C-alpha cells in the first residue's frame, strides 16, 4: 500500500448536518432573537439564523421577538466549546512526515484534508502569524519596524511556547526600490534603524518535537504585508533573472530578499545571506550529529513570495536537504521557468489560498498562467507570472462564523486563513463542527466575524495603544526592557549580533 493511501485511510467521515454547521455560532455567543431595539438591517442575519435553528431543532419560534425561548441546547454547545482546549492532542507522525510534507505532492490528503496535515498547516501558519503579532507597527515608536520581543521570549509571549520549537535567529531586510507604505520607517530622528525592518526568524524543533515529527525541522518564517493592496503598485515591475537559466522573478520581491548596504546596522548582509548562513550552520550541525533534517519555509502574502525565493536558494545550495514551502495568500513570484526549476530542485510547495482573496491573483492579475495553454502557438511567455506547487483552496462562504459581502482586508488576513483551514474537511462538506481553533482570532486585525458573536473589530492591540501611566500620573511611552531593544547604537551593534549568534549555538548544544 502506498504511503499516501495509508494516510488517506485514516480520514474521518465528513459531518454534513446543518445542525453541526449552525451550532458553531452558539459556541461563542447566544444568537440575539429578541432584542427590542435592534434595527431591521442588523437583525436580518440573526433572524434568518434563528428561523433556521428553529426549523432544525423543532423549537417552533414564530417571531424573533418571542421571549420564552429555552436556550438549554445552546448552553450545552457554549459549555462544550469554551471549556475545552483550542488544540487537539498531538499525534506522532514520525513515520509519515514525508507524505505530510509533499513527497508525493500531497495526493489524496488535501481533499478530504487529512487531520495530521491540517495540524501541521496550522502550526506553520501560526509561526507566520507570529511575525505580525510581535511586529512594532507604531510609527511614533523609536523601535518602529522591529520585533517587540527578543528571540528567547518570542514564542512564550505569543502563546507558542508549547509548539516545541526554539527561535535561533532574527532576519532583517531592506530594499533599494521606493519603499511602499508598509515598509516606511519611523519619522523620528532617534530610531533603532532607518533602513531595515524585522522580516522573520529561523527556528528549530526541540528534541521532543523532533521525535514526534520524525526529524529535526528547521523553520524559516517570513513576514508579509499589512494590507492586501499596499504592495500592489510598488511590485508591478518587470521580471528579473534569477540563477543561470531562464528563470525570472518579480523585481520588487527579489530586491527585498537580496538588498544590502554597508552603511546600515542590520543589512550589512542581505536577508538572503542572513538566512542561508544560519540554515547552513544548522543543517551541518544536526546532520553532523547523525540526525535527519528538513527545512520548512512559511510566510503569508509577501512572506509567501520571500519563502519561495528562500526555498529556491536553499534547494540549490543544499541539494540533499528536503525543502518544503507552506504559504498563505501568496502572490505569484516568477515565470514558468522559475516554477520548473523549483520542481527540478525537488522543492515541495503547498499554497493555501482563499477563493475570495485577490492577492494570490497578483502580480499579473490579467496576464497570468492561464495564457500558457497557448504555448504551442506563442512559445513560452517568459513575462507571464505562474503559481508553483499544489493548492489548498478555501472558501469564506463555508464558515458560518464569517460575514458575507466584499471584505478584502478580512479575506486576506492570515487569521482568516487559519480559521478556514481548521474548519475545512473537504470541498463538498460543511465547516467542521469539531474545529477547535478560537474563532475570536479572526477579528484580531479585521472585521469579518458575524456581529452575533459580539467580538470587537480589530481587537488585537497593545493596552492603551502602548501608553503607560508613570509614577507621576502622566501617560507616556514605556521604556523597553533592555533585552528587548533590537540593537544598541554605534560600534556596539556588531558585537551584540556576534554574541547573539554565539548564544544560539550554545542553546543548541544544551538541547
């Protein structure tokens, strides 16, 4: 029996009942059936949902204003969801990890989605989400553009400490092209860096997690854009050659990945060199100890594009290393020759895409890989952007938690992606009733959850927007802990970076 078939045989039976689908709403908040002053427009969704629930559960509610509804059934749903963990127990996947990471291009495990693969996709997606949650977006902060925590604190601060990985190194990037809005520096004169941004990190699985997943896993997580349209105008540029063949990639993406300047603190070497030096050292270290090693690269939006460039370089530089990419909402990166070279290098790519998200259709929203059907007539079109790898396609309309209507920011949000992955079983089934991930996370940076859930919009922010009340009763910007300051100034910077690298390897030996 083929390994992919063995995995497929473990898939659960789909749960297709409407009761299971609707019960998801009550898992977080009672539907408002009888609010006395709610207007017609805002109550339409609640009324329709109430009628559906009435029909399905035989409650015989005649109007939304009736006040004698018994909520006992919904109370059970509420208790079940709110008094259980948001994650399922971890399975040991040591003997199936190659299938889960695309050794046979994810055949028979995407639709229906195998639960082991679902968990791994969410894990890597949360690693990518960490690059947003820890990023200092405050343009009034002297540390704008940096990570708010040092690498030893990052996962614990973001609730990822139980994932079994340690952050080894931070990655910084700059660009020589005109900077789009999301890369603008703080306008303050006294700032940690006027050139660089924190763009991600390198992490590695600890001993316990390595035993569970069957190898030592090196992870690179790349940060993406803040909004889906912010890079569009800046990155509609010409394709640029990469490598020695016919492969070409988008100019703006490549610039961020490869730009460097001796006059900067953090980009005396490019993001490319930073990440490849660290990955190479880690691979040599663990392979030298006789361990099996893999490289998994993840990112959302622009981060997904940088992940592909990183995978291309890693696979070419370390030919015996299994390299896979799990990206979310990523744009097209290069032409068909770039895709073919990635395939030839053995890079396995799984693109998670939301049907309603516009970003995966860019660049080349009009002229794209669909033109390749005419290759026999036109020849290979080197200027046509082409997607790479297998696709897991999700649909916002599958979730009973999410609003309908046009919401580009919500459609592109990584938390929306992770919510839909957690609820996806197959293209023909409804949202999983046993999905465990907290639905409230969807509204961290958007307004996509139905109002009946009563989850605030854009709720993820620093308390009091980062201000603290000092001992004199004045509201001020707090001082960062010394260990969380991204860099010292002046000549001490290079020394600090050197010490950071030494400490990361001392930690490896200790583990």
